[in-house]
């Protein structure tokens, strides 16, 4: 019995498309070189104005491991730091403005306080020379990719 190649080909294409979309909300382990070479594409969505992809696979979250090589703290606003894994340096931003941001105004105050305390605790752990694993949302500011830790 002969198989219809068009049916099989469609099944494979459909499977590849489905598998590539399965990585979209997963923290994908990436080297700095790979993270900094992602393709940026504008989207019509206002919640995610830029989407990122690697070799055609859409990504929204990443994980990297390296040494903290720089940091800049703006109290109650943000902590900006850099992770170096030997292939490049990944800029990261940890937001510390949970209590003053209008974004969190509609949320339960106890939950916001918990998020703020957790962010402050994590910020205190970031020191020059320490080995750090960062997991977060891939973002871009002025066309430079960065990780916003979860």
C-alpha cells in the first residue's frame, strides 16, 4: 500500500510548527551568544510589542548561568546587572518598584508586598563575582535583549 506523500508532508510540517510553539512559555537554557543573537520581530499586540525567535522558533523566556560582572542599583526602582557566561554578557533587570508601580495597583496588597519583599531579597543576593542563574522574560530596550528575572 502506498502512502500519500502530501498527507505525510503536511503532518510533519504541522508537527514542527506545534513543537516550535511549545517552547514559547518555557525557560529555554541559552548561552549569552545565542540570547544576544535572537531575531526581534515587531508584533501587533500591545502586551508583547516585540517577539523573539531563534532559528524560527519563537521564544519568550530564557535561563542563563554565569558570573555577575557589573551591577547598578536604583533603590526601590530597579537593579541592573550583567551575567557573563564566557560567550558574552547578558544584561538583566530586576524590578524593585512593586509598591509604587501603577501596574500592581489593582492587585491584592498582600500579594504585592510579598513580590516586593522577594525582589528585595533577590537583589541583596546579587554581588560582583558571584555565580548566578537567571530565569526570566526576554525583553529588549533600545534594541538590546535582556532578561527580566521572574
